[in-house]
């Protein structure tokens, strides 16, 4: 089933709003890329976080098929990181784990809010992956969120 154009536009805006301003162009590219994959977000679930003084709105759940590896290779490395962050919100825990494993060695602070969401998801395999290299970024994000 193809999503209506207005929902696709809203989803595009929500993708861009999930990332810091310095990544806007890459986030827009990823959002446009995902239009071909009938990208669907939960209409109301999201989480607001403060990252480096900027309010971001992280989607609550993704219900779309993960693009093929071949398609993903058409994206730049930054765009692939953005794509993997978005799919950390996927409804399927195996997809979340696969995308997390693509991110564990990436040293980018904007990944932290997406990883923090996983901590409450009760999928033990994901928690083992999160625990590896992300603890410093997660701790920094928690400190930033404190009033």
C-alpha cells in the first residue's frame, strides 16, 4: 500500500527534525531516499530531546522495510549513519539490532538519543551491543538533559 502524499511530506519533515541542523542537508537526502521505500513513521509517538542546545524530535517507531544493502550503498557515509539511526526505531527488534551494530564504531554524538531509546526496549541482544562503545556518549546526553 502506498502512503498518501501528505503523510509522506509529514514523515519527511519528521526525519529532518530528528537530527541537528548541521545535518539538515543529509537528513533531507535520506528522507527523499526513503520516499522510494514507502517510509512510514508512527503518527504520534516521538520523543523530544535536547542535543547541543537544539531540540530534536526522535520518531517513536518506524514501520517500513529496511532498504536493501545495494540501495543503502548509494548514500554517503553520513547519510548511512542517519538511516541507521532512524531504523533504530524500527518495530522489529532484529532490524534495530542490525542497525545498531552498524553504528557502534561511529563516534558521532547525535547518535546518542537514538541509542538511549533502545535502553528501555527489553531486547537483551540490543542491550549488549549498546553497552560496548556508547556509554560515554549516553552519559553526556543524560547530563545535557538535566535541568
